[in-house]
C-alpha cells in the first residue's frame, strides 16, 4: 500500500514536498519484466501459480505481471484481487472478524503457490493483513510477497520474496507510486512530510 495511502488511512491528508523521482514509466516496466522472470524461475513455471494484488496498487501490478508471465510461459496465469481494509490493525472496525465474501479473490487459492503483490513494503502491517485475508479464503501451498519498492522500517517480521527496488528512507519520507490504471500517470516519487 502506497505510503501516502497509509498516512491518509490514519487521519487527515498530509502535506508533502516532492524530493525527486525514483522511477520513470520505462524503469517501472523494466523492473516488472525482471520480476516476472524471477517469479517464473522461483516457481519453476506457472502451472500452480496464482497472482493476488492487494487493493489498490497491487492490483495493476498483479494484472501486468500476469500478462508478462503468460507471455513468457505461453499459458494463462490466474490473477485476483484482495481487499484488506477490514483486516488492518491500524484502523478501527466494528466487527473484529470480518465476513469474507466467497469468490472475492476470483479463483480458488487452496493448494496454490500464491504471489501477493503490493506497491510499497514499509512497516509490514499491510502484508500481515493480506495474509489474514488470504487465509480466510483458503489454504495456499505457499505464499510469496512481491513489492515494487521496499523502503525498510519494518515493525513486523515480514520480508518480500521479490523486490523491484530497495529504497532506504527516513520516517519523514514517503514513497508515492503512481500507476496509469489508477492515477493516470506512471512514476515513483520520493516526498517528505512537511510540518
């Protein structure tokens, strides 16, 4: 989940000052091509593979990688969507055990090698919530995490299996991932919280 989204979830809209662009559209594309090949290699193809994007920006990542892997392997790869809002431990919810709607992901995860996808790995809380939500849908054979940006500062023992780019940041800095499907532009920006 993009850092800016995580800050918004916790309260008022933060004021940000852009510090620079970390990735252009072409750099994002090249990174995704590399990640697609890494996923295929680690999973010995895609016969048992399922790609699950964490809403919001993990969804276009999963869809793009699904198309790339299908092109590499010459066979389709199932992709799905995981909404974790009711599973986050940093938001208040009226029901501590949310009801999961069957078929919400879009395919059966039981016995599958699942690659969870998100744009930014920061504290690890989004990934933890995604694991909770995923296991409410079934029992995968394995779960791997793929992120476009790993910025450090983990609060939980979560590590990505596949990382597009590691970007050391301070806690005052924010990574903003912009994707055409959601934002109408394609880039990764580094910004800083302004007092």
